[in-house]
C-alpha cells in the first residue's frame, strides 16, 4: 500500500492536502458548531483550541502518522478528513478525524469525500479501511453504516477524550473485496444529488 497526499476530486467536493491556505476557512467551519467539540470529539478544534489542534495535525502530517485533507466545496474549505495510521506492511488505514460545517452535513459532502478516500486507499493497495466512531455519536455511526461499512465491535473504555470523558469506540471496516459493492452503492447514492 502506497498512500500519498494528493488532490482528489469529484463533482461534489475537492480534497486537498491540508495546508496553511485552508487554515482560516477551517477555523471558521470549526467555530460553527461548538457543542460538537465538547461532546463528541477526542480533541477540540473550537476557537480556543484551534491553534494547538492545527499544530498537532501538521506535526502528524509531517511524521506520516496522519494524512489530513481539507474538504472544499467550490473554493471554500468546509471541513476536514484524514487517513490515520497508514500501515503499509498490513495494507490497512483508518479514515477519521472528519468534521464538516453544519451546513454541509446530511447532503453529498460526506459520501462524496468518503467515496474519494476509499477509492484512493483501495487503488493504493489497501486491503482494509477502518472507521472508528465514538459510541455516543449516533449520527456518525449511522453515516458509516450507510456507507456500507461492517460494524466489527466496540472497544470499551477505549480512550480518554480531551474533556476527561472515557469513550467507547465502535469499530467499522470495509475490505478490498467489499469495495466494488460499496462503491456501486455510493455511486448510486451520489447520483441522486
């Protein structure tokens, strides 16, 4: 598996490797839903934590442990998503660290972005793509199932989030041999937008 940070696009979104030119738009998008950072995310990107969160992502991008993308609609960055922990030896990667401005939830943005990321990962030789979701995040759990991922289980008391809450994590995956069927379903879904 040879994943690289490069521009991915379709008619709904453009994913660009996260860079300084995306910073102001992403900060504005993250400020549009303050409760989500307090209630659901393991790290905060709310205004008072944004700079530290940005620096953490840039460090992870530099060391290769994350491959973060800006999600653009038109010319505006409306969110972010990432490959996490690419593991070339085991041909696996996680897709996560995803956030969208509230105005871009529930429409084509998430399925279109996931379509691009999944296709890129499997084309690069991934055997397995994993998606981890906080157990209390019912909206994201439903979205991952709607993508066609298989729920594998729950990691109980898996991590401590930035607020001190102990999080259970629901683990989902899509395997390479499942990708053609998942891709066809995603394409049919996106054709409706």
